[in-house]
C-alpha cells in the first residue's frame, strides 16, 4: 500500500472531524454533568439564553435539529424544571419554549464552560476563530452539495 492510497483512514477528513467532535464532546461531559445537562440540552439552553422565548420551529432551525429529535430534549428539560413549553395564544399550532427561573439561574453556573473548553483545545483566540470559520464554511458548503452514487 502506498502513502497516496486515498482509502487510508488517516487521510479521511470525515474521520478527523469525527474524532475531533468526539474528543471535544467528551471534554464537555464532566462540566455539563455538574450542571445536570447533556450536550444537546446545553445547546438548547444556549439558544434560549441568547434569544429568550423561542418557538420549537426556530429552535430546531438554530440547532439544525428536526422536531422528532428536539421534542424529547425539550420534554426532559421541562421535566427537570429548566424550560417551560406553551402553545402561543396567537397561533395554537406554534409551541414556544422559554427558560424558567431555575433555567435562568443555570446560566450563571454555565458561564465558565466556554472558556474552560477553549483553554483545553490548546488554541489561542485567533486559532479558535479561524477553526470556527472553517467549520462553518464546511457545514454550509457540504449542506449545499448533493452527491449521488453515480459520481463513483
């Protein structure tokens, strides 16, 4: 096998992304366990802390999650007393999600999480900004690309 073999594991962008994603998510685990949140629940709370009351539809768009994935997350957060879901008075088909007092108080406890994770990456602020820019571009580009089996 030559070093130019395109099917080598260490040449796969997908594996590098997968490994990095798993490693970073594992960094979050002990921090989020202390907050009583899973990583996806943390992402939901970030959106709500930033934007305030949000519809389930808008929350799904912000997190790129479908309602089948988002609904159980919200149900668990509601059971934990972190969020409240209610139908909008102006549109009964729309469900709005908002943080409770307990959920709002959790924001203060979570404030150090981003800095702790940033420090653990070994990247400086400029490196983190550039990495995020590259990953965002990659996500947008890949999201616009439709591949079919006939390209093989």
